[in-house]
């Protein structure tokens, strides 16, 4: 009889302990987040493997790309920093900034997720690409140009661009244009012209990850590390390349910036919109 009571009491204790643990002991958020990330990665990989050879039709292509954009998106909190940078850039704290996608993708040959180089956002028909590591706007395409509409010459155009960059440090980063070589071009006629400004930094060697393969029938036989494919075509692997960072800005003769591009923070990824 005593043994039966002890077993019953022990059973009640176990039930109470389980209830207390599940209700009052907080779950490990790190474990929960890791599990979510693993599930996301598996879904991304499944999409990449399933459609490695292409999509069967445009409908499936769009649905899959939208799903991939959602799976690779940063948290709302992280994206809010990019949104603020864009709102500051267009000088409108209420501007409706819409996230489109990042250029992150799953590399099936390396079996890994390649980090995004840029995220694409839109404000109306204007597009902005943001570096997710710095939340700086690194590329802009203005289909609806902002700024003044007053006839300006090339000298005034340069001053307008410098003022634009200097007054938007939080959005574009701290940029000292005096350090770089400037090249100026123009296109147009007596009625209207566009000016093109390019500030060029120093050329440096960077490692390629992953390396790229170059193959050609016309390749010289003395190329270092040359090898041959089954069809006899010579190839070699590129493990590094020369990179020259630039800031490029196009502006019209009404003082309106048309586009902006900055590769000093790294190569700009693909612009992706829907």
C-alpha cells in the first residue's frame, strides 16, 4: 500500500515538474533561432536544387523568386536601418520604402549560401541598392529625378554632386572625393545635356571566392596552371583579380541627379525588383 502511494506521489511530482518547466522556464531563444535558420536554409537549398536547370514557366519563376526573397531577407529590425538611410537620402521621413529582394543565393556547386552584396528597395519608380553590412546606399536609379530644376553648367553640376554626397553622410557613408582621380564626360546638345562624373580609386588585387574558371581554344600553352577538359579545351582558374573602385554619378543640366553608384564598399550586386 505504501509502495502504491509512493508511486502515485512520484507520478504527480513528475507531472507538476513538467508543467512548471514548460510554463515558467523560458525556452532557449538561441536554439529556437538556430532551428528557424536551419529550416530557412533547407528551403533555400531545395529551391536552388529543384530549379538548378531553370524554371518550367514564368509563373513558377516569379513565385519561386518571391519565396527566395522572403527566405533570404534580413529581419525587419535590420531592414529598418536601410529604410531610414533611404528616407534620409530622399529627405522625406514618411517616404514609402518597399523592400524588394537581396541578391543572396544558394551556390549548389559549393553547397553554401552566398551572402548578399546588396538589397534592392524602391520608392515609387526609383530604385535603391543598399549594402546590408553598412546600410549605406551604394546605387541609385532615379526614374523620377529629385532636386532643383534650374539650368546649370558642368562646374555647377560638379558642385551639386559634391554637396549631395557631403550632405548625406548617414545614407552614403563618409566620402572624401578629393582623394580620387576625376573624369568628366557629357552627352547632349544645346537644348539639354547630361554630365557624367567618375571618381576613381587605386587598383588593388582581391581574392575571388569562389575562384572563376577561364577556358578558350585560343589560350596560350604557357599559361601558368593550365589544364585541359575532356574535350581538349585548355582552362585555368582565376584566384584573384584587379579591382578599381569608382563612384559614378550622372546628372542633367537641370541639376537633377539621375543615377549614383559606389563600388568602394565592394562589388555591387544585382538589382532585383518585382
